[in-house]
């Protein structure tokens, strides 16, 4: 019954799917109507709704039509073949040129019955097209990858969009004037498209920074992903001034000023409900201006303290300090170690209706409703210390200072902490004990530090191992002992994991995790400060008090299988 009905109502691939028992006839008829309504292929419809596995459809299609079947995972992108077909056609039909042999093009398709797509590509390219069947899900991913590669390489722009001769400028000439980059250049469609594409790709990949870097004989674009820089594009050198000018216009900077660094901001609206902010900085170099964009993710501060990577006892110490009505909490670490996220996580916990919270930053990175945020502006005399003094006249409960850079800011913050306010701030030091001695070196009185600073958090960010591909490593016992593990830990069944790499991660890592040293300023540590003790003495006392060093916290992350030995050796040093 089913077969006769199928023969009358269905044909080709749809009939084969029913005959092979992969889908009921009524379901495939509905799918055909749905695919037609959405103007997509039957295969795309079935795979998109997970009605049949992509591999099973590919095998059935290859058997039905006698077309070769290929696993796309075994193929690398052939950019020459990809560029031989108009990108718009690739995106429209979701097909991928695989190999180019003279006037013969091998084309990856998921549905060989999609003749309009094959005919259109045949007409546009002027080549003979041979279809090769591949799995729909793998094809979608590879087409996206190919289009991204074409866009960011700028290769297609050179011929189709503009004449590169018109872009020729003298690289690295300090005497360039604003006329060299006209307004038309700034609005040049290929440049606009390229810049937008780089920014969107960085957001999509979860990058934190974008670097546009001109050199004598090259121009490159790099993104920082999980704390590591990687090159993503190498546009023609002639475009460097135009890209810089475009970024300056977007961030409302002075195009004519090329001798001094400038700071600006870009708001990229992705939808009605979502916008991403970029902090922009330009810096004059030997061969042009380097532009760095910091991607400001407003969701980073709303992650919650549970997911940041604190050990249970460390998290309790932080929450206990936040619960105090006054005093100072300091977060320390190098640039890019997640200090701002740690501070804002604490601020969000405190952000209730009954508290007045004020922050001064350079600049404000994360916009939080319910908090009074101030951008410091040295040009007009608004420094950290100035803003802090103003806050004290604004009836505050909680104050956050972006960074303690000088004695005036430090003394004002200490005074605020001593007069009934909770103060949160950052400092650039290597670990928690050195933070206290650094403040003494700045000129802050030891008794003021001992009585006002309640907690110091030193932190680093390490890349998190991908859960899908991390693999067990066999490391000799002696090597593990040298890394800092105890003999009891090593002999107690210690399992060390390392990166492998898969489609779902970047070189075996995905995301980052915090490594923390959370040190409360106890009476014993306060006594050492008052007696003029050094960082070594403070550290020895903190260990007696049960404080974990950064290294010990990092080793615990390795024991838990969260990160690798290579990664903690990159971000921590044995102390």
C-alpha cells in the first residue's frame, strides 16, 4: 500500500527516503510543502528540523542518483575553486566549489535534484559542473567558513569592487595629511563591508580585542580569543589608511590627527534589543596608526559569582567582605586578567534599591542600570581622585574606583573606607601580599592600610579545556612533583588532561576560567604591615592562615580537569 502510494505521489529522493524506511510518506509530503513554502531544498528542510540524519539522506541520495558521496571533513577549502563562483550564489544555494580542473568544477551539494542551483552556477562560471553529494549539516558549516574566508581575505574586492590603483598611498609617511583619505574613501563600500565583517566575526567568535596593525610591507588584523592573539586577515597594505579612517569615523575621532593617540567608542547595533560597544584606541607607529578595539560585553558582569572559578571557601571570603558595611576590597592582576568582571560581579550583588552605588572608571566598560557611573576625563581635570571626592558628597554607600594609580587616589579611597563606605578598586601587582607593600611604597600610611583593607583578590585567566575533546596525558611522577603537586596527590590517582582540538573549540580550549588568590587581611597580617614587614613575610603568614597561592589554585584547576599544565604555566609562576 505504501509503495503504490509512494509511486503515485512521490518521485526521486523523497520516494527513496520512504522506501528505505527513513520517513513516513505523510511526513515527507508535509516536508515537501514546507520546503516549497520556505523556498529551500527538501534536504535542508529535513535536516534543519532534525527529521532525518544528514548522513542517512546523503547515502540514500548517492545510491538513488549514482552520484559520488564525499565526507567534507576529509577536505580542505580550495580558495581558488571557491572564488571561481559568485559568493552570492554560494550563499543563496548553499553549495560549495570543491576542486577546479581546467573548465571542470566539482560542486558539493546536499540535493542533486536542485537543478536550478547547478544550472545557475554553470551559467555564471562558464564551466562544466559535476555535483558531489555531501551531508547537509557539514555543507552549511563549510559554506559559512568559505564565505568568511573570502570576505576577510579581501581577495574578491580587488577585482570586482574597486580599482586597487586608486588606493595607492605611501606607507609609513608621517607627513600624510587628511586629504590623502577622502570622505568617499571612508564610505567606500568594500572597506565598510570589510570592517563590519571583522567586527561581527569577532563578536561571533567571542573575541575580546581586535588589532589593526600596519607594517612596512604588510597589514594584518588579529583578534584575541581566550587571551591568545591570532591573525584573522591580511588585507592589502594600501588599505591601511582607509580602514583606519573608517574606524575613526565610526568612533567619532579626528581623522586629520595622526600624530597623537586618540580614544573613542563605537556602538554596533545588532538588533532592536542587542547592541555591542567597542572601546577604540589609536596609536601612531612607524608605518601608520595601529587601532585596537576592545569588545565590551555587558553580559560578562551578569554571569554570577558561581561560574567565575572561585573555590567554595574563596567565594565565601569574597561574599563575607561584600556583606561588610565599610572597608576596602582590592582586586589585582595584569591587564586582561578579568579584574573588571570580578568587581562588577560584586557590584551586581550589592546593586539593590536601598544602596547608592557610584563608580569612576577609565573608561566605563560595562553599563549597569541602577549604578551611577562616571568616565574620568583628564583633559578637563576629572581624575580618579577628583571623582572620588565628588562621590563623598553624594551620600554614597558603595564606591568603585577603576584603578588606584597615585597617592592622592589611594588616600582618598582609604579615607572613604574608614568613614563608613564600602570601597572596591583595582591595583596592578603580581599577587595579593605585594599589593599591601605596593600601597606602602606609594606613600599610604601602614596603619591606614591595616585598618581599612579587608580583602585582596589576585587573579589570572586561564583557558578552559574543551569538554568534548580533552584527552588524558601520561606525565612522569617526577615531572608532576616539579610542577608543584604533592607526592600524596600524585600517588592518589592524579589524572592530568591536555588539549586535543575539535570543531567545537579553539586548539583544544573553549572559554576561560579564573585562578584566584583570595587573602583576607587578618590581625596577624595587619601586625606585619604595622611593623614594616615585607611581602615575603605577609605571604608566609597568609599561607599559615589557609590562603592558597595563585600557583596552588592553578594546580587545583588542573587536578579538577578544568585546564592543562601548559596553560597554568603560561599564566602563573611558581611562588
